[in-house]
C-alpha cells in the first residue's frame, strides 16, 4: 500500500534530497571541511538568495542582540563571519570589524558585498582562515561567534585561539540555535542553555546565557578572564 505523505513532509524530503552537501562528521578531512563550507554558500545562494543581502539581516533579532549589547566594543573579531552581511551592518554603525571564515567562497562574497558599501568599506576586513589555528598580529577588544559553534570541528580550540587575540577582560558574544531549532547536515552538535553555560564557564567567570524562544536562539555574553 502506498502511504501518502502530507505536503509539508514531501517538501522537507525534496529539500534534503536537493542538498548537495555531504553530512559533516568530526573526522572529515580538512580539505573536505573547507569544501562543504564553500558548498553551503553556493547552496544558500540557490535556495535563499535574499540571505546574501544586508537588507535580509538588518533589524533581525541576531543583529539587535549584537549591536545593542553594552559589551560589543570596536575592534571586533567575527569568527565564522560567512558572507559578511552582519559585519557590514556593524561597520555602518561605526564598529571596526575583522571577519574570519574557513570558506574562501564566503570570504569572496563578503569582500564583493563590502565593495557595494563605500561608506563602511574601510571599517571591515575579511580573512580566509581556520580559527582553530590562525594567528593575528594584533589584539581585538571583543569577539562575535554567531551560529558557528555548532559547525566547528573543535569548539575548545576555537575558543582558546580567540582568547589569545583578545585584550584580557574582553567580551565574546555568542549566538547558536536553541537545541535542534535548525536541523542542518553541517551541524556537528546542539546546545541547550545549560550546555552553553557549562562550555562558556570554562573560559569566563560569569557568562550570561539567555534563551530567546521567539528567535529560537541562545544568546550569550562571556567576559574573558583578565
Ligand atoms: C552558519 S555560518 C555563520 C555565519 C554568520 N556568522 C551568521 O551568523 O550568519 C558558520 C560559519 O562558520 C564557518 N566555520 C566553520 N568552522 C570554522 C573554523 N574552524 N574557522 C573559521 N570559520 C569556520 C563556516 O565556514 C561558516 O561560514
């Protein structure tokens, strides 16, 4: 007997089937990891092209959390900056931002997008690299790690390397999906309010962790130890 699926399930299945990306596992090779992150942006341009625009992100809950945080200070390091829309918005608000991402494809998109915003172009810089191992010749006064911890191979290595390049006592602002709010074959782990607090407590004495049920996100701020 053929079972008829309601439309919503059919649509979800078709979308999964269309997704050309391999499922990421922690033992993926470094070159495949870069490739799959490149593919994420190629895929997103196909299925959600509006997400590669500044207008899509402006006024979003994520941008409001970052831009209104009393802890966000220029110079910002944005870890896993992707295609740069959020950094361009922050630069438009007067912040200076260095975005780093492991996907050269995303960094090319970010650089091309910044060219369209001459009034803030001088306040954003985009670098392709792996935050687990990259070195900077300078320090930053705050960091953003937005929708990235669920993707990285080793969150502790990322955190340790970010802190190396922050002024002591700087804040790190974090956003992740709440639990399994978004399922994605490139997610390696999911966070709850409790697990995020536990993770950040390894690096910060009193991290602030909030669940935003409307946005289906966990927002956190962690002051690094001096
Ligand atoms: C979902 S995107 C987040 C983009 C953006 N921050 C946002 O909030 O929309 C996650 C990003 O993390 C990047 N990424 C994953 N591992 C990384 C690493 N080790 N170093 C730097 N970037 C990494 C991916 O290439 C991807 O662009």
